[in-house]
C-alpha cells in the first residue's frame, strides 16, 4: 500500500492521466450498456405517438357532424394543455413539445 502511495506522489501527472483514462473507459462502458435501452425507449415513444395520432384520426373521421368534430377537437386541445405548457404549434400546425434537447 505504501508503494502505491509513493508512486502516486512521485508521478502526479501520470496518475492524473491514468485516472482520466479509467474515467473515460468506465463512461464508455456505461454508455455501451445503456444504448440498447435508450433505443428501445425511443422506439416505444415513437410508436405511442403514431398510435395516438391514428386514434385521433379515427375519432375525427368517425364524428358524424361538424359540431361533434369541433367538440372533439376542443377536447383534444384541452388534453394537450393538461399535458404540459411547453406544447406549441410548429410551422406545420402540429402540436409539439418545445424544450431544450441534447442537440440544443
């Protein structure tokens, strides 16, 4: 144990580089283990979004008259408002969640 401490004291810069290298290696291993989980989560979110859009389209298509469609649209907009304040219309008129992402 004293030999290890003596090496650390005699070579502090080498110790810092070794610690940095070990940290980079551990980070890489952790990211490699988490990547498949992240991909599955992103896929589930995308599929849920597609299913919600499909259900919305079916509900709007099944509405018989214009007043029923208008009421359904108002209910959907109210549900979006309850989902979060950061939902806004994008350039195409689609409600999307605005916020900072990793790319911002």
